[in-house]
């Protein structure tokens, strides 16, 4: 089964997830909703479980959220987080199909995931929040990082679509490729602001844009 395919998961794919693990139950809910590509399911799951190994509790702030799957999974992996907000400039009506499908299986999530259609810069972030974003394109990742830094909040991002013409590469392109240089500078920026950084990768067979950057104040 190719995990990186962008084909939408539908009820036809339910047979691919017959087991009783948390991931397979989530996958079946995604299939029933019929809104997301297989790639997004896998990359969100792999991101979320790595983040939850390091960071527990706190309100989840899912920026550039897309369909908001990440917000739901973060709550499922750690029920001590009271709620999650899922923020994007444009919230599709399909997001509610996904949310309803997940909360039908896990009723305890009802009323705890809040979609907000607004520029993410309008959102107030607090010190005890956990700010997360999967594949916020280009400079959006830098804005997510800066919002977390401004509040001293914990942070986890999976960058994508690096805009070399607009992003800081630190002059490192002579040694390493441009996108990697951008992410190295992002990590350095966090450290300069007093953050302890953690770097991980999700599996490359899901996406080549697989560098996970986490950070927190001690």
C-alpha cells in the first residue's frame, strides 16, 4: 500500500484498516468521511505521535489546519489536553464531515475541537499552549514559529514548500541544499530565542518533506 498517494480515502478503502489499533480506528473514520488523501492521514499520524512523546497537555493550536485532522489526533493521543482550535484562512464545509465521523467513534471529543476561519495572526497564543502545524507552506511556517516564540509556547512544525527567494538560508547553500538550509536556520532561530530544540523525521515513504522541528522553553 502506497502511503504517499494523494488519492482520497473513501469507504472502499475500509478493508485496508481491519485492525483494532488507534491508528486503524482513526483511518476508518477518515475513510467514512471521504474527505482526505491517504498521504495526509499518514503524515498527520506520524507527526502527532512523535510530538506527543515529548509534549503532553495544553490547549492544541493547530495553525494552517486544513481539515483539522491533527487537532483531533492530538486530543486522542493525550486526553489531558482540554481542547483544540483548528485555524485556517478558509474552512471547507467538508471539515465537519471529518469531525463528525471522528466524534461518532470518540464522543468525548464532542465540543472540544473548535474550527476558526481567520488569519492565524488574529489568534492569541498562550504560554501553556502547544502550537502545531503540518506543512504550512513556505513562509507560513516561519509565522507559526514566531507566534509560538511570542507566547513562549511549545511548538512542533513539519515545514514544506520552502521559498528560497524569501526565506533565510544563512548562506549555507554552498554546503547543503536550500530547503535544508532554511530549516537549519529556523532551528537556530528558536535556540537564539531561548528554546531547546528537538529534531526528528517522519518516514520518507510518506513525504520527502519530512523534517519535524520541535521546541520548548526549559
